């Protein structure tokens, strides 16, 4: 009888040992699952913070095309639009323009536009307008300049900055499109 009791005791000890090992594995699995979950949430919040922290919002004045636009140039896989001449009125801050993010960028790139005028040397430019994000296929037709301009012709640049859609709206290669700003 003693032999069978000793065997029963060894079996209980083996079962207890296996239960302890099983409990340890379950606890480790739960800890790893919690860590992965927390990291996933952290990455999601980080991407959301980047999107909102860069102060990038969809420009409320961007709208879909009214008339066909010509002059689309392909650059680094991003369709960039530009215009050789822009005409605006003197003495007022409101201006009619056409800044356009081509439909070809759908699903890939939003853009921002800056209008800069030469303020001295060829390398010194003053930014007189900055847009919010413009979605593919949308235009900005009316802008408000930072200041009214006097009559004259200005060397200007339309600075186009594409941002990847999705993820963190990270910027890609940009383009400076030289244009003549005619203020009448």
C-alpha cells in the first residue's frame, strides 16, 4: 500500500509542477499580449499626434475643379501643377488664384501651397500666403494674402509641398514653381 501511496504522491507532485509551469506560461503570454497591445496603441496615438501636431488640416477653401486645367508636370511620381503668370488686384488682400492638387495624386498625396514674392535678392522671398492641406482633385480659387500688394510685377514662387496620405502625412520632395505675379 505504501508503494501505491508513494506513486500517488509523485503523480500529485508532477501534476502540481505541470500546473505551475502552465500558469507561468499563461502569465507570460498575457504580459506579452498586454505589451504588444500597449505598443500598438502608442504607435496609433503617435501617428495621430503627428497628424494633428504638425498643424496640418484640410483647407476648407479647397474645392473641386470648375474648369479644365493644363500644365500638369510629373515629378518623382507626384503630379505637380504650376502656372507661369498669376494676376491679382492691387491694394486688397483677397485674390483669385487657382492652386490645384491634380486628381492623379488620388490615394497618394495631399498638398500645401505657399505663394512667395521676391523681397530683395533672388534668394530672399516673403511668404504672403500658405494653404492648409488640399486633397487630390481639389482647387483653391480664392485666398487671403498676409498683406495687400502695390501695383507692379513681382518675381514669385509657388512652393508646393506634397504629403503622403494616410499614416503620418509625412512630407515628400517639394517643388518651387517660378511664376510672375502681376498686381494690377
